[in-house]
C-alpha cells in the first residue's frame, strides 16, 4: 500500500501541479489581453468624446462625469499620458449644467 501511495505522489502530484500552473498561466494571458483591449476601448472613447466637444469648449455635465469615470478606470489599467493631456485641456471648458444629474426629469 505504501508503494502505491509513493507512486501516486511521485508521478501524479507533479502532473496535477503542472496542469494547475498551465491553467493559471493561460488565465493570466487571457486576463492581460482583456485588460489591453479594455484600455484601448477606453482610450478610443475618451478621445472621441474629447474631439466631439473640443470645438465649442463646452461639455454637458453628465458627459463630463462619465468621461471622468472612464478616465479613472483608464488610469487603473495604467493608461498612458496622452489622455491626461486631453484632460488638462478640458479643465478650462465650460461644463453645461443639465437636469439629468439632479434627477429632475
């Protein structure tokens, strides 16, 4: 009986550990790809929103609020400084107040 247990420990435990490590590595690779895709999508949306409102230098408050929320998540994904340059330019824009954020609809 001891021999069977030793054989199991000797051969099957490394196989199981190897399989688990392979699954973890695969998950990390998928997670990294997902994070990269999300970062690209956020950057695209942040940039598009900036250019939609850049000509008038005005932005509705609910759009700006959403932009800031997206920026926060973009930063959490370690986005680059390109978007921060846009954020700096937006600081002087007029924020047009709407009733949407006040729940007055």
